[in-house]
């Protein structure tokens, strides 16, 4: 059976990445692509790398007939997304890639995003989209909230450890390096090639990055008590990839064993040999996560490093993985392509 | 039916690219991977981006049992390849990615490569592997010689024009820009990140690049008289991609019409709208070729620009396309993945 | 004697480059920096790499007291510049970096830039700023028009050859590769790191780039008859550098000798050994031009390649070189810094 | 007075950087350049970006007449350096850029570098070259040991805090990002453009990087008791720059005040406004260090970030700064050039 798919916000990077991935999916057919400001344009003109595909032209959302759409990906900006999702047919399956439905507590949402939530009914219904940890809920969900790309990376590096109680919950420091496509197609001076290439810097230093809302929510729920991590993202001159270097206190071998057990059957998560170090080079364009554990020279400390592609596993690949579950497809369909190297 | 595949020289970039592509092919199964200096190593240690795959360890060529191998890709260095292919079972289907079997004239081979050919029998048997122009011969071939990556790009931009007689054969200038993976995994100072990134330069200036041997052979055969082009390659700080900017004398619209007709049914060749300009950004990681034609302000002159990914369409993707034909598979199987952007 | 210097348009790349260069000049003192939209800001906030310098804050042009300014650099956008220069004190020495005063013929200006010129008096007075060829005029000029960065590169590669009559004037093809800072600090999708890095493309194909106006004017004047070159620029994923690959018909050795003689005494122009090939890597951040000549395998044809840094020799370095002449300083003062490599 | 300068190991990046810097120094004259494997070559052939300079050809060390050399920079590989320095004239002033004379304890040297030290007399005599903290000793030294580039960055971020007692000495985590030129001109697969660009990874994870020897020595000496930091370097796809993100426990404002006081009179160290974040973009090619302090959302924790150019302030610029002191020159001579941006 072929599922009819709509993608809202198809003129951004996560939208284009969804089209790329779905082009290799045997049972999905894209029937609608929206892009408000570029409505009427051909996708080939917005993204010439997709010109070989037969795709509908970009349209406005209100032009889409959702009656036979099997699932809708929503790749709209934060805040816009909740206003749009609120108005979609109540029975339509939706995978939302924005931040709008990630936080269960409306107060937490307002604290991190600065505005009251405009679609509280939908927010209550939403399932958090970190597939490996919410698989059963996602299978039966109508609305799935894709995670933040940094938030996904950090959770792959920490959830099993928090669940297993093998690290000190008050001493977690996550130093994260991310590539520029995570910032989307926004026109900002610091995202220009001339200003980004050949240099790097931290940003949102001191615990102000919004993905901390997800960490706080998820880690505290896992631990059964408040958990606050230190988190500093850095912008690196590359297009795809997130590397989270996580400093924890605990026994490195116990940590390694915990990961090995937790991820033994996961098709997309690769735990490297003890002491090996992942690189974003090795996951580019793929849905894989590489995780490495090393003991520090200081006893009782370990370093956990996780790498993934922010646009794939961190966003659109995760979304497709969730859509597969929601539609009764094999979870891995369309997602097993090897990374692109070099 | 599943074809058993061997890849010789699997520790280089074209070898790894073959593995990546074949991982998405439903009817191919890799049974042997050779790498003389890295024999005994796991592929996951040589190319960690392939660690999720079940692959044979690297071995020496003499350890391979070819008896049930359906097709062998040979991604060895020039000169080594002819010595190896000469010793392979005479009935084994082989796609060679080196330069060793591209030139039909042994003198031309010696002129461009500096040594006498060591496998003249095989050379006589070899079919030139530019699929779109040698499709029927390839279907029945035992040994196919993959083209040079620059040679492929230039031929896509010129063959239909030479065949149709719409350009001046004595006034062809090809200014080509190629990414660094075309140089392979060789350890040279000018290929270091510190020396290549942030700058660019021409090389092999003046008509000394070996791919001119292929241009001379193919264009002269097409024209029925000697054709010599001017050809200057440039090394660009990027990893994948070739852009050929070809300056010709002829009517731009006639040129455009010639391409449109010649490539109308080609699954991998996209002729852009008249006046549009291709970019290597839009073909990365894919088997597609983008071609654009523009009229110059000087009457009677046109610029033809062709873009492809040197490791895919310029090398390993072309090889798989040819293997599909040789094995009776659909030509496009395993090759329709969309480019990776950004 | 210390010259008081004003820089209009100091919040762009050429403005910042002027500040960088002048910081190493013993006899210049920056007394005013304008930036209309960023007026009131500290330069350290606009360009943190300049934070160690004592600099005036950015202001509006109308806030500047020009009475004791010895020379004013005008690094404003095209069209704005002519409106501003028209209103400056008539005795103020000005080096303009925009395109506004480069073309002597008002019709040519309108043809290439699309609007009638608004400062014809000043245009008549302006001296074309290619120092090596207009040195004496520049010494006595009040208003000097900086050249286009591509235009400068192409002229270094061709002027001596046209003057000496050693090439065919009807068969000049210039394939130029330029880095992204030439596009300025403009917020456009194709200048984002995510869209530019890792790929390249031609633009303004077919003879539509505005710098052709300068080539036409200068080459025709030199030759004493109309000369039209073919010119195709390409955008390369790097921040600084222009490489012009010029295909000419003529004797390569005669061409080499012509360059050797013409540039023998030039402090900034390096003619490489015959057959050597320049690279933009070797001029980055400096005021030097590297030029190489190679004979093609086709008799009677040669390739001339010129490399320079678009922000330095192609723009702000050239401007400072001209300012030195206008102020009676040594031409090379503040400009002899070595390139930055790697 | 002009000092005659020799540079041993001039064919590597730090050697070339020394030449670049000295080219702007009014009182230094390079009289000898050694490069064992490239002896006899012109510098212009090894580093074409220096071709405009009048420089001696590369020679073997034993060809140099040191009798009138005022100071010798030694930019040789580790281990080679001690063997060479041991044989130099005992009165010759030497700035060594290798690791050979950084560690005062021969056992520590052997632990981190794996071999017994071969020049213990010289090692005893050597002064540690972190100018800002050893200024007086350096002024009178005969042999100065340049610091590790990472070691310099980390010390700028921590020394004043350790001296002032404002942070917890047992809870220091330094996550460092460095550009590839720090690895020198070595031919390794992971330093190739094709393998480094577009991705990043940690290395020497777990406390195995040799620069920890310097941290242990210096921080313990400052504190008067053993101090061990956690230190994880990462390789970033850029050519120049080190960014150290240091996680400390202490009051952020006290930390900021400590830096402000400690560095108030330092010509090369810029303390950013509280909460501001440095970037390697803003120090490229210069001798400046930018330092920022931010309070974390978790009370009692702060993040200190330091940025410098590894080849300049982290190596050759530091070396020249020390040489200036040793020769009685102004410390800043030849070193005040502004960073190159973009």
C-alpha cells in the first residue's frame, strides 16, 4: 500500500531532506508540498538537486486537500507550526518537526520559547518523537513531536546512563559541536560562508539554549527527580553533523556496558569499541548514531561522545522513522542508506 | 536473483563508494573485498562510515575464490589493474575503474601513461564504459573500462554536439574544476586540508592531463577526423564534484536543441532550461548529470556547462550502471538516490 | 606627517580590510568611520577582530567634519557612492571603491548599471585606479575610481599583451574563479555556508557581468579599436582569492617575455617561471599578484593565469596603494605584509 | 640595530609563519634557513607565498655559520630538537618551538614523550615561554621553550584563576577545539581535505594528550599542590585557531574581575565584556588572545572561553614575542598586525 504524504514547509532544509529520504521509500508518495512565500514555484527551482523527481509544485497550505493524505510532515518554523497543526483535520496523522509540541508543560514551553502555547489540546496529545525510547507510544500516536537535533544527540548519550543509575546526575557537562544546517536557511551574517568558514565559536553559552527544555523534561522524568545538565553548543564550519562530548562521573566500563545492552538491538545506533571515538564524518547523510565511551585519566570520570547528522537522524530521518511506525511500515524502510564519505 | 560481487581495491574512495551504492542495491551481495596493504582489517576500521554493514574483511586478491563471483569491480591503481585483470578468470565479468583499458590504441596508452601495456588481449576486448553512448556494447561485454571522471564530464558536454556537427571542432576550450576526491586517498602535501582549503589553482596546464587521451580518442572517432580540445583542470577546495565549462563556437539554440534531443530519454542526464547554469551542489552523492547551455554576448559562441559527482557518475556510479547492464538488471537499480544538499 | 583618514562604509568587508591595512601604516590615522545603519555602534561590535584598535565609533556621513581629513576612502555600495561623493568637499581627496566612477562613458555606465549617472562632473574628473598602469595620473588625482576585483585580475593578465600586440584580440576567453567575499556582506541564500561550501558554479554566464564594462573600456583604449573578451566568472567555496584562467592565441614565450619586461620593476607583481602555475593560496591577505604563462599543446595557443586576493589587491589594498601615491607616500607603505599561509 | 636570525626547520608551518612575521619586523634579518630534506631548495619553491621576499636558500644545519647569528629559532620536530640544540654554540640565544624543553622534570618528559631526554643540561637552563607569565625570566634567558599551542590557550584561560584561588581546582574540564595546522605538515589520511573537511571529532580522549604534561606542571606549581585537569581536544575543519571552552566551579563575576585585573596591561590579551563569547574568526593570523566569561544557569559554575591562532600566538608569534624580549626589542614589535577577516 502506498501512503499519500504531504509536507508543510517544504522550502527549508528539513523539508528538502524529507523529500530526499522519501524518494527512496517504496511505499510513500508525495502529493502535496507547501511553502507559503514560494507558493506556485516548482520544487526544481527552489531545490535544483531535486529536479529529477516528479513532485507537486509548492502551494499554500490552504490549497491542500487533506482528505486522502495518509500522513503530514510539518516542517514549519516554531510558533507557526502550532497555529497550523491546530487547524489540520483532527484525524490526520502528523509528524511535527518544530519545537512546538516537544515540551509537555505549558509553563516550560512559555519559559523557553517566550510565548503562551496556542494549541494546548494538540500539545497534550503529542508523543515525544525520540523513536528508540518512545517506540510504542509513537506507533499509536496521531501527533508526534520531533525532537530538537541537539536534544536528540544528548539524549542518545545520556538516557541509558540515567536510567541505569551509573552516573552522578548533578555533574553532567555536555559540550556540543553542531554544523550550520541546524540553523536552517536563515539569512544571518554569521551564517554566511565568508563569516563561518575557517572559524568556530560557542553560542547560547551559560544554559540559554532552548533544547535545554527538552533535556530538563526528559532527564528529570527518567531520574524521577530534577536533573539539570550544563550545555554549551558550538557552531562549527561544516554543513551537517552534531558531536556531543559529554563529561560524566561514573565508571567508564559500567557506562560502556550500559550502552551495549541498551542499544544491542537498535538498527540505527552503533556503539563503538571501548575507547574508540566517533566522528561526524562517518554519519553524514545517514540515519545512524555513533557512540563512544572512554575512561578519563582521572578515576571515576568518563567521556561519552555521540555523533549524528542533524538533518537526518536529528530531524527528517527521525521524522520518517516515526512516520514508518505510525503507518505500520517497517521502522527502517527508506532509512538504511550508507553515509556519504568523503 | 542475487549477484555475488567482488571489489578489488576496496580501501580507496571509489571502492568505498561502490560499497555505499551496492548497499542500496536489492540484487547484489558483496562477497569479497580486497586491499593488499590493509588485508586482514575489517572494513569498519578502514571506513568507519560503513560499520553498520555486514561486510567481508579485507583480503589479498589471491585469497579470493572467484568461482561463484558474478561480477568483479576492479578499483585498483593504474598499471596495477592491468596486471591483476590479466590474471583473473577469463570468463569473469569485470568492470575496471582504472585508466588501464580506456585507450584502444596501445601507442596512445604508452604516450599518456608512460609504460607499455601489459594486458593487450584484455585491452582489445574492453568496451569503453560511458554508458549513455556505449549501452549496447556494454550489455554484452565481459570487460568494461570505466572512463576518467573528467573525461566523462567533458564527453557529456560535447559528444552530441560533435555528432550533430553544430560546433567548430577546432575551437573547443574546456576549463574544468574538480574536487579533491578525484585525486584519491593519496598522501600529498597539496591535498592536505591546510594546503587545499581556502584556495584553488590550475594543474596539468597546457594539455598534459591524461584524460586528454580519452578526449582525443572519442571525439576523433565521433567526428571521423582528428579533434583536439584545449583542456585545463583546476583543483577546487571541495570533496566531490566536477564542473566543466566548455567554450564552443556554434549557435547556442541549436546546441541546446541538440542536447534536448540527445538526452530526452536518459534517466540520469538533466538538461536545464536554456540559459540556466548547473552547480556541483545539486548533484553531490548522486548519479545525475546537469547540463546547461548559454549564448555568449559574442555572436556565434556558446558556453556549455556540465556538472556531476566525480565519485558517483564519474566513477563508481557509472561502474554500477554498467554492471547492471552486464548482469541483466535494470540500468538504474541502486542509482536513483537523490543528491545530498546541503 | 600623519594623514587623517576617513572611511565611508566601514561596516562592509572592504571597509574592514581598509582598517586592517591602515593599522599597519605608519603615517595614517583613522579619524572617522561611517556606517549609516550601524551608526553609533563601536567597530569592535561590528568587527570584533578589530577590537584591539583605538577606532572612532561608526557614525553617519553627515556627522563627519571633513575639514582636516586628508583623504577619504569611500567603500559604499554602487549608486549610493556617486550620491555621496557628489556632496563631499570639492577639494577632498577621495579613493572610491565602488563601481560608480570606473566607466568614463556615461552611456556605458547606464548600459551596465541600469541607471543614469548622478555625478557626471565627478565622473569626468575620476582617474581609473589600476595603479600599475595609471600611476602618474593617480599621483595627481583628486578622485580615484578603484577597479572591479575581477576587472583588476583580468587586466593584469592581459594589458601588457594587448599593448605589445602579441595575442589575437578577437579570441580572448577568460574563465575566472572568485571567492565569496567579492559578493560583500550581502544576505543571500547562495552565500550561506550551507549552500556555498562543498560546491561551485558559474554565474553571470554569457557576458552579462558588469566588470565587462571595464574590460571593454580599457582593452579597447589600449588596442585603439574595439576589443571584446568572453568572460565567465565562477563562485568558489573560499573566502578570498580570484584566479583568472585566460585562453589566448599567440606565442607563449613571447607572452612570457612581454610580462617579464612589463612587470620587471613592479613591487607587487610576481611573474612565475615559464610553465609554473599560480594559486590563490599564495596571495591570501596580501597585495601581491602572481602570474603564470604556459604553452598549450595546440600550437599558437597559451594559457595565462593570474591570482590575487580580491579584498586586498583587488580592492582595499589597491585603494591604499593609490592613496599612498595621492598623499606623496611611498607606494608600498603598509602593503608589504606577506600572504597568510596556511 | 639589526639582529641576524636563523630559523631551523623552515620548511614546516611554524617555520613559514616565523618568516611571515619577521618580514614585518624592522630590526630582524633572516640569514639562514635550514630544512634537512629540502636543503638546496629555494624557499619560494617550498612556500610560494614567500616568493616576493629575499631569503637565503634552505640549507643543512651543519652548513650554517652561527658566529654572527643573534638568535636562532628552532622549529624542528620533537626529539630532533634536543639533539640539535645540544650541539649549538653554548652562547647562542635560542627560542625552541618544539616540546623538548617545556617540561622541567625529566621523568615527566619521559612519561609524556616516551624517551629519555637527550639534552638535560639545556633542559635545566630553559625558561618556559609563556611570555605573559614568564616575562622577566625570558628577558634574561639564553634558551626559551615555546609552549604547546593548546597548552598556551588553556593557560591563558586558567592561570589567573588558579593564582587568585577563585575556582575549585579539582573540577576543571577543558574541551578544546583546534584547527588542523596544529598537526603540522604531516602526511596522514585524517588530515587530507577529503577526510577532514565537513566533519569533526575528538582525539586523544581520556587524558592522553601530551600538552597535559604542561598543564600539570604549570597549574600544580601555581597552586602549590597537584592540579589535574580533564582535557579533550577536537579536530575541527579549519586551518588556524584554537578555542578552549573551560568549565569551572566558582563565581563568574569574580572570575571576570580576576581576568580584567590580570590582563589589564597586556597588549595581546583582550578580555571581552562579561557574557560575550570569543570566536577563532576574530584572531586569525594575529597574536591576540580573546577571552570571555559567562555564568552558567547552574549557580556557582562558569564557562571561560579563550581563542587564539595556534600558529601565531600559539607558536611562532609567541616565539617572536619572546625573541623580542631576549634581544632587548619592544615586546610587540612585528606583532601588532590585525587579524585577517574574513
